[in-house]
C-alpha cells in the first residue's frame, strides 16, 4: 500500500504547508517556482519538513525531466545513465539527490562537471551542514536554502489533510511526538491503522511501544548476578560485591563484560563525588584486555572494592536523563544563532556566532527551554 505521506503529498505550492521564509509571498523559492527560474540548489533542514515535496513542485513548475535518487544507494553509474539519456525536447534535466551528504568526494567530483556544464540541474537534500558535507566547488554552484522544523500548527494542518478521524488528545500527542517532522506523524498514523481499526491516543502509544527485551532461562542467572553485583556496589557493600564478582569469575564470565559495567557505574553512580573513579574503572578494563584470566580477576577485585567504597553522586546521570526527556518531548530545538559555530562564509551570512562573547553569562539553552535547570 502507498504510504499516507505520499498519498497526501502536495502537488502545487498553494497546497504546501510551512517554510514561509522560503515560499511566502515574494520569498526566493516562491519567486523561482512562479517565474520558472532554473538553477541548482541545496535544501538543508531536518527530516519531514518538505524537502522532497519542494523539489517535485519546483521541477513541475519549470517543466523539467525529473530524476530522483538517494545518495544512500545511488552511485556514479546511476548519474551517468541520467546524463547519457537523450534529452526530452525543450525540457531541462533535474536530478534530485536525497541525502547528498552521503556522496563521498569522488562521487561529488563526478557530479560536478555535469552541473557545471548545465547538463544537470541539481537539487540536493541534506540534514547535515552543507558547508562540511559538500565539496566547495559543487557548493559554490548551488544556492543553499535552509528549512526549519515545522511549527505545531503546520503539523496540525498536515494531519487534518489525511481526512482521518483523530480525537483531539491523540492529535495533540502526535504533534508533540513528531517534533516538527510531519512525515513521522503520518507514518505513526499509518502504522496505527495497520494494527487497529481507529486512531486513538492509546492505540498510537501502543503502536510506538518497543518490544521488551527478554532473556531465556540459560541467561537469567547471568543477568541476575551482574545486577546483584552493581546493586551491591551502589549500596556501598564491598563484601557482597566481592561475592557476586567471585561467582562471575568462577563461572568464566567474560572479564571485559564485568569491567565494562564498572566503567558505566563509575559515571552513573559515583559520578561527581569521585571523578577519578572513571579513571580507575577504565584502567581495570584495559587490564582485562591486556592481561586476561586468571590474573585480571585481581584487577576486577581492586576496581570493585574501590567503586563500592566511593561516595556516590548520580546528579550528572539524572541531569542527562532529564535533558534526554526534553529532547524526546521537544525534539531538536534550534540552537541559538549566537553560539553556533561560524566556520564558513555561508554560516556567517546566516548569522552564526553573531553577538557571541567569551565567558558570556547569558542562557545558552534553546528559546523554549530558557531557565531550565537539570542539576
């Protein structure tokens, strides 16, 4: 079945939602589409904000022979076939190359002369900064248009276009979950309807629910013991930690598996209370790599006793969890322009780094999270 996102994809500019700074009245892409200006350009922005749709609308507006490739799977031969194909009368050739940042330098070099000669008009789409991912010679022959994540009202409009009955609470959840990515919202609706007969908040959440990882009986004791080992160190019970360590050593447990968990524990549970704990845990891991059994059991014992006796501070771990929760809730909020890295001329023109001063005490969080404290 055709994906929902394709079924409702806009065919003309009046149907397109969002990116007013590019397609609003008098804006550059609108001008190009309405007046049929032919030139190569790069669409840079997050997923699901209309890059492919804009490319198709533009190609239709300039009456082009349109070819669409993904840089993930395409190569030089695919480009060669398009270039060598006899041109249709009076129609320019447009190549839309999705994820153009996936093309390596050699592939971009191959593309360059065809763009330079006008045999191909290139529209590249990328989620990555083109200043870093596209070779300068190719980038200099393309205009760069920056797309933003869709605002909540824009995502609501796109959801409404499906014509599917969706309760308000489910719609609000979808908008929040999508974080400005309309395609993600539509995909979840699509998947929900493949599992259930209607879209409800509960059905949407169940659609996204990840499968619980289960272990067979043969592995149960393995995970019970490592759990007991970690919890004993967390509680500062060095004797219990040593007992469970000994059980794992005697069972022939991979010493690197034990040491790896200790490295995690050093940051998760000891954290800022004793920063050198991470150094000790890493050295235990290196010892296990270079020495191996039976002697590395002594290194494991040394590390376990040290970590169990350390003071504990989970503030860094808890701060990370809180920050990740905000990332999941709000998605990739725009980084304030003042603290973006202006390492290229293009980025300077876009206002990157403007107004930044060393040791500035201003709030560097995105606008939506100003004043938020994780510690």
